[in-house]
C-alpha cells in the first residue's frame, strides 16, 4: 500500500498498473491526463494513504479501509487537499491492492480542502469524514 502511494507520487505508472489492477489498462498518457503532468497545473503533487482498519479475509488477503489524502496543485498553482474514502483489497500472493472508492459518512465521494492539510491532521480529518 505504501508502495502504491509512492508510485503515484513519483509517477511510476508501471508500478501503479501492477499494484492497482483496476488501472492496469491505463496508458502513461491517461495517467498524466487524470493526475496531471509533473510541473504542470493542475496535478497531483503527493499521494498519501491513511489506514483506519485492516481486516484479514484469509492468511494472504486483507480488506483495508481508510482514505487517500492527495496534495494537489489546482489551476494557477493553488494548493489543495483531496480526501477520498477508500477500500483496498490486498492480495499478498500477487502483490496487488486494487482500490475502490467508498462513500463518506455524509454520502459524498470525496472532500476538497483549501491548502495542504498537515500530515499530523490526517487521522482527525479521515475519522470525521470517512468514519
């Protein structure tokens, strides 16, 4: 899971395709369309995965819940934080962890905040938004 966050942040699209199998068919151009080109606006700057629960399904599989907390640059270089509640289905045998977006407590899919939320606040914000 941490490898996946690093892969998004460093734009290692081959690693993203390998780990998040739901995006295995994305081309590099599609990733840049969705997450922005390095140095361009808008773009994903850093991807953070905040884990709230880990539930074993069997010895090699876990259901992991939490949120993706993304520091973005919007048009004009405005800093923003996007919080998206998520579930990862971790398969240790194959080294995959496809992610599924889940509804927040208030039924929205994600929450955008002004500026970059300090990492020390991730837990509080994820708990209040995602549950």
